[in-house]
C-alpha cells in the first residue's frame, strides 16, 4: 500500500513541478538580437559623427577605460591619447566613415563585438592628389552600469600594402 501511495505522489509531484517551472518566466531573457541592433545603431551614429569631423562627439563613444589600438602607433590607453589619435584623423580636409559587417553579443549580455570596413580620404589643400585608404576595423563594446553601450576596445588597419622598408645602407 505504501508503495502505491509513493508512486501516486510521484506521478502527481513530478508533473506538477515540471508544469510550474516551465510556466515560470525565464530568469534572464535573451536580449542578444536587441543589443546587437542597439550596438549597430550606435556605431552608425559614431561613423556619422566622425564624418562630420566632430572630435568631441567621436571620442564620446568610448568608455572611460577604453583603449584604441591604431596602426603603426602606441596603444592609446587614456582619453587624452585617444582624443589625440582622432585629432590626427579628423579635420576640414578629411572624410572618414565606416560600415558594420557583423555584430554579435555574448549570451551574458555584457559584451558585444563588431567588425566592418572603413574608408578614409585626405584632400591636399594645395591641390595635390588626395590620399585614400580603405581597411577593416574591430570594436568591442561593453554595457555600462547605466545600461548604455560604450566602446572599450577599438582597432583598425589598412588594406593597402605596407610601404617597403628602405634598404639598409652598406
């Protein structure tokens, strides 16, 4: 008799537990698609800000602890050095823009990354031929304590072939 009661209880308790847990809301909802869209929209705003040669607006997309890894230069680890790096790119004779190819957000919802391609053109104010460059970029974004996304790591490099080093003099 005790065995029948145990079996009956198990037949009631197990399905009840399953129904209760399956109907409960998920502890964490998967917001990756929404976060990826948010990062892409922010990055499009960032590119448009840089295209307007807005130095302060461009630097504002970085988190306080961000790093910039520019090609052929030291890592910029503080806002001042990041600003100086951008100041060398932005100006009245420059046109810079980039476009995202892919955005992905970690399941935790704390980090995301993107990669894409950039275009840079620097016009010679004296009428010489413009310098044109295209390349690729990678950015890592982090959700801040206030829920906003900021770039924490930024790097880019040219698709142009490297300039050959001068031959060593004999």
